[in-house]
C-alpha cells in the first residue's frame, strides 16, 4: 500500500546519502490571514533543533543527519507549498521515512500544545528582534516588507501579530491546510527505484 498520494525513488549512485522531501501545495499567499498560524505550526514540527522531528527522528532514534519542515514559495499573490525533508543513510531510509511520516501524521491529527505555541512565538519574535539589531538585518526586513506590499510600520507590528496568535488558530491552520492523504514523497540518492540501498 502507498504511504502517500505519490512516491518516487530516484537512483543516484554517486550520492552516498539519501535526501527525502515530503510535501503538498497550500492554497495561501503571504497576505493570507492563516499564514503566520501555519508557520508557527510548521516551526513546531521541524523549525530547528527543538522541533519535534529533530527531537524524535534524530535525537531519540538516531535515524537521520538532519530533518526539518517549512513553507516554500509563498509570496504576495502566489500560493506555495508545505514540506518536510531529511537526509538518511540508504540502509535507514525506510525506517526514517516511517518515523518522519509517523510524527507528521501525529502533528496533523492531534495538533500542537498551548506550551509549544507559546514557546515558538517567543522564539520567532526573539529571532526577529535580533535580526533587526544590525543595519543589514534592518535593511533586509524593510526590503521584505516593501516586497510584500507593507509599510515600514509593519516592522513594529510583526511581533504583535505573532504574539496575538492563539493555539486554536494554529491547530485550525493545520487541520485546514495539511492533509497527509495529499502528500507527495520523493527520495533521491544511493537507492534503487524501490527505495532499497544500492549494493
């Protein structure tokens, strides 16, 4: 039985490890009211070393070199995609794949906790403020705001927007936009077209 809507294994003998990406399209652009809620949810899943994926698939089970999740391609007037990716030894690909999907399905099905949301909001706002502390960071933030059709006042608004988001909004965003039945999985590396390690 297929574990996703579509699965593709690409054999690349010259690549010693295997990279996988699991993803789906999301119908929101950067102005969408649910965008930041879905970003918070995605960061909780796999935004950094404290994300669920790193703590389980890497730290507890030792199956991966690195695993992460994010949103891509979302811009003003342009919808994008949600994705989770990781790097595995060919012999651990199948176990790793299952472990990642298990965590993602749990996240999609059960949602996230109030504590996770509170901690992640602090991390996002803290990182944002640190980014504005340099002239280069400030210039970059102003440029991004302009590209998104916002005024420079938005730079002060952003932390308030993030801090106002509730756990209910975050969990509703997961339910509304993430559907494991629509996931596409692609793996490429030192495997055959069935995903088994090359001899």
